[in-house]
C-alpha cells in the first residue's frame, strides 16, 4: 500500500466527515430558525383594548436635556452630574461633569427617578417628608432638591436630575434648565 494513497484516503474521509457535519448542523439550525420564526397556531392574540401606549423621550431629546443642564451648571462654575430617566425610571443618559464628585451620578439618577415617579420637583417632595418620613425608605428615591419632571400633556414622561452643586436649589435650577431645553 502506498503511503501517499493512505494519506489521500484519510484526507478525503476527513473532508467528507466535516462536510456531512456542516450539512447536519445547517439543517438543524434551519429547522430551529424556521420553528422560532413561525408563531404557534395555538398562541392567543391580544386585542388592542388590552394594550396601552405611553410617551417616552428619545435618546436624542434626553441627551439635549442633559447637555443643557450641564451647560447651565458650567456657566456658574458648578461641577455636577446630570441624569435623565424615562417614565419607567430607566436611565436614558448620565453625564458626569468634569470634577463632579463620585457620588453625584447616582444621586442625579435617584433625583430624576423621584421627580418622574411623583411628577413633581424633588424640592416640593422633600417638604412632604415632614408629614410622611417613611417616603425616604422607597427604594431608588432621593428626596433632595435637584430633580424635575418632564411632562407631556400634564403627564410625566421623564425626569431630569442634577447633583453636585453646593445646594439643592442650584441643582434644581440646572435640572429645570434641562427641562426647558426640550421646549426649544
């Protein structure tokens, strides 16, 4: 038996085996893909009266608001962080300004979340703590001035939070500048 003939036969067998394996894998993948794409006949359909729609800021709008708030703080030489959250409290944008403290991004997010959750500036909500001190125990909230809701037709659609200035009043002023930028 010729050595080259034996190697050639092994190479052909290996190539044939790899090809068969590739064909089997492609067939399996195709079957899985086809079954995943086709809805099952017994899947119930949801009628439109069972659904709701909601209004959300685009990422571009959230970025515009965050940049406006950061610019307003910069004009007063304040080192802050800004966060914009959607109606559900999910963070859309966080900007940590140059020199802002390490705690400020999280505080800004929590202020934005608090403002959108109650559809009110956080400075107003902070006043409610005197009557209801356990409000501060709600996870994810921060009842300090610096958060402002973004509204559409009177309903909250987002929140802008700012943290890091020496006072909550300044933080809230900058958050309001972010909200105002959305009207331009």
